[in-house]
C-alpha cells in the first residue's frame, strides 16, 4: 500500500495584460460651429416647408374657418332637402332638428370668425 505521494496540482496563471489605452479626443471649435450652422439650415428649411404647406392647404385657422362654413352649408342643404307642403306633418320633428342644427352651425361659424381671424399667406 505504499505508493508514491501525490503531486501537488500545478496552477497556470495567464500573463498579466496591460489595461486598454483610453484616448481622449479634442473636438475643435470649428465642429461646433458647423453643427450650429447645420441646425440653422434645418430650422430655415423647416420654416420654408411649413410656409409651403400653409400656402397649399392654409393655416390651421383657415382650415377651422372652412370647416365651420362647410358645416353651415351642410346643415342648410339638409334642411332645404326636407319635403314641404301638405301631408308633411310627420316631418315636423325632423324639420325642427334640422333648423336647430343649422342654427348651431351658424353659431359655431360666428364663434370661429370671432376667435380665428382669417390669415393671409
């Protein structure tokens, strides 16, 4: 039972590596100026695009006023399309509702005219 004594385990350690080199870059002032100039160009192009859009479809004010006018025309057209004359008593409730819708549309249009003056582009 005697055998040779066991050998101690051999540990292998990797060679130490130096830490990675960190470089600090210096950003020249010219780069900041270029960024500022580019932002200025972007802002100008955005304003031009918005102006073109407003010229095509109008400003939000113009759109709101047109919508209010369209509502008045729609209500008036509906009311004028209702039957009139003898035997139309069954439409009295509908006529009253149409008249009320027309008055409401007119009131909304007047309110829009007061609050939102038409802008010229």
